[in-house]
C-alpha cells in the first residue's frame, strides 16, 4: 500500500511530537516537533514559540513561497521583512534584527510593486565620493548589448551589459559570483577566464550612482557653455 504524504506526515508527528521534552534519539531525518508544537528540521534546538517552522541548513523550495501575517494585513503601509529568525514582520522596519536574507532566482524574474534599498549613512563606513573620471571612463567604455537568454528560446530581446566586459574595464566590485553547476569554463582571446560552475552577475543598481555622477558633470558643462553663449550674445 502506498502511503500518502499526509498520512506519512501525520504518523511522523504522532511518533515524534509534540514531545514533553527533547529526545535526539527519536529524530527522524533530523525532523521533530518540539514541545511547543513547532516543526524543527536539522537541529534539536527550538528557537521559540513564535517560530512554527524552523530549518537549520540550506533549503530547496521547488515552487512558491508565501509569507502572510495578520499584523501585516492590518497595516498595509508598513514594510514587510524577514528578520534574523526568518519570520515575517510588519513595520516599523526591524533594522536591528535583519540578518540579510538573499533571494537567488538564476533563471526567472523577481517582481515587486516597489523596492527599497537601505542607504542610511549610519550603516556605512569608508565613505568617499566617487571619482568623476572613473565614472566617465565607465560610461565611455562600457558597451551596451541587446540579446536573448539561451534558456528562453522564445524570450523577448533584453538589454544590458556583459559581466566579463565589466570585469575587464576594472570594475570587479560591480560583479557577483553565483553557483551554476554544469556551466563550462571559457577563456577569451585576451586571456580572461570565466570559471567552471560559476556564473557572473552584474549589480545593476550600483550603476545608477555612476550614471548620476556623469549626468552631474554633463549638466555642469552645459551650464558653463550656456554662460559662455550668453556672454558672447551680450557682447554683440
């Protein structure tokens, strides 16, 4: 007889929890229900009654992840965040408890109504203004491309940079390395090597300050030229 997932889970919960006390010998694949009724995987330590589902270690979700909160539903204007414990939390923004949750979607898009990037001076160090000449150099030398993704044969034409180009321009801080098992290593004609099983990603949000610097410089030049034209016109 084939046991359904629901029956299997019910039997596990019935056998291993909730327990009156922790007994690591009764762990089934490091899964247990704590005395508080929390499902805990990968550890015998219950983080507390506020955490109904706890996972220690990497997790693979082959589908969607929906996080809901009645508090958030009553306060739609508040920020919604993952805190250090991994649970959802509504505003005010819990800056003291945020642990830095990352979302990795290498072959799909991340869609949101709004996106807010933390930019508080108090959270930063080694602050200095960007080099105007370096920003101009980036805009002058960085090539823009149109392309289609290989894994989306019928996909729309996209616009962007090539990460390898960005590295060669001397801006490696704009790149991130992400795992991509099976990706072959390549060596360009100039000797630049793209490593095996590693994909380059460009931090496009970091390009905005570069463009802002260039626009500011161009505006200053326009203003200077307008002043010169006005002076010449007045002299006539």
